[in-house]
């Protein structure tokens, strides 16, 4: 099937702009006829980032359209950051979204557990701490300035918890033994090149790009801090009302994602091209092939949402004062994922 680029402008989507968007036409649970997915439109969110490759491949290769059927309109909604995706979900602007773990935790907490459910995994790994020359050990971080993508985001929590575990104090205002400076990843590259910062805890492809273009070196690969080297970096969430009313549509998304991940595993070079072409179409700039090749090696694409690592991330956010204690027992609904896995003869995912 030929590639098709979706006409979506790259913007942070505000809740107010999306509040007036109608959701998929309502259907009561169980009233979907055989062969009818039960909706006329699916609004699906994702980021122009290769850790969201399953979403991009599912769209560009036509898997999602095939699973939903020809009569369902697919409306992709592209986000720059997790908080914007959560705002859109709250406002009814997206039905299903690929997103990082910490924004999902925050959205679940803000809605008292009502707004969303994690329904599938997407990607694992691909983040860590890169530093300038002259920083050769954890002890050398004292007095350093380290960037993260956003206060309270997944990498910001990982850095602050790592520093706390190693005896360093940080503050949200940028003080303490190690100064943590949240900033846009593109700004981080220029800041590292100019000597304004000493390093950054960032996701791929920035972890590799800061090494190739910024002269940095890898001090901590976050995979080394988790059991089996796996931790969730992207997973799939569904708005709870949409999930309850249209489980067949959510199952179709998971099946399309399963096909996308199979394609990624069977033809990684083809998948890289599909993903990079889509990112270039959305942002005006693709990822240099040598950078994409190097960064791709650090990420694994998987339907497993790795729930133990999400619970761990929440505990870390609580430990560094960025999240109030919350019971996350209801954040997952893996019933549809497990049905898809069972149909494929694969092991089901159990919650810890």
C-alpha cells in the first residue's frame, strides 16, 4: 500500500479550540452490528516523534483505516507535548492518543481516575543522561546545570529521582546541588553547544543527537536503571467514555498497532523511511539518516505497556514532590489488548 500523508498542521492543540469538536457519534455498548465498528469518526492523537512510530506506521500504511473500515473518518491530531494531549482528551478533542507515561498519570490524577485508561503499550527505552566532556562520574554532577524537556515530564522525573537517589538536592526553581533547567529539546542542543548547560536527560532522538552534534557523551542510559532494561516511554490511552461506548473501535486501534509493530520488526529500514517521511511532512524537517539509525537502536516497540514501570515512575514523581500520592489501580484496562493478543496466540499481559 502506498504511503499517504495526513493533512495535519503541527500545533499544540488547546482545550478551548477542541471543546466544540463533536465526538464520534454515540452508540450504546453492544449495539454494534457485525462488521460495523459503531462510529463514524475516530480522533487519534500522536507526536511527530519516532518513539510514536507505531501510530505513524498504522496511519501511513493504512492499517488503521483497514481495521476501522472504509466508512470511518480518521482525524489525526498532532501534539508537541503530553499536557496538550491530556487537555484535548478532557475536552473531547481526541478519543485515543499515543502519549508518554507521566502525562497519563497526571491526567488520571487530575480527573480523579475518571478520564482515561491505558489500553496498550507502544515503545520502551530510549532516554538517558548525556553530559559534556569533563563530567566522568556521578560525583562530577555536583554544581552542574542539567536540562530536561519539561518540568514534571517523564525525563524530568527520571533525572530528579536519580539525583535524589545519589544524594543530590534539586528544586523546581532550578536550585540545589544540581540545577535542573527544563527547556525545549532544540534549545537544549544549542545550550549544550554554547556551554550554557552541562548535560541533559532527554529521550531519543535527542539523546543521540546531543552526542553526534553537541559533543556530549552518555553518562547514564535509563535502561540500565530498570529491570530487564525495559521501561515505558510511549503507550496508548483512551478516553474512558469512548472506551466504554466503543470498545470495538479501540480494539481496532490495537489491532492496527499490532500490525504496525510487526511491520517495524519485519522491515526496520522501510519503517524508518515511513516514519521519517511523515515527520518531515508534519514538521518540515526529517531526522538525518545516521541519527535515526543510531537512535532507533535504543528503542523497542511493543504492545506491552510495562505497567510495573509506570507504577515506578509514579512513585518516583511522588518521591521528588512532583505528584501527590495517588492510587493507580484503575488506570489500566487491558481487556481489549489481551483479547487481541489471545487471537494472535500470544501471552496476555498481567498487571503486577
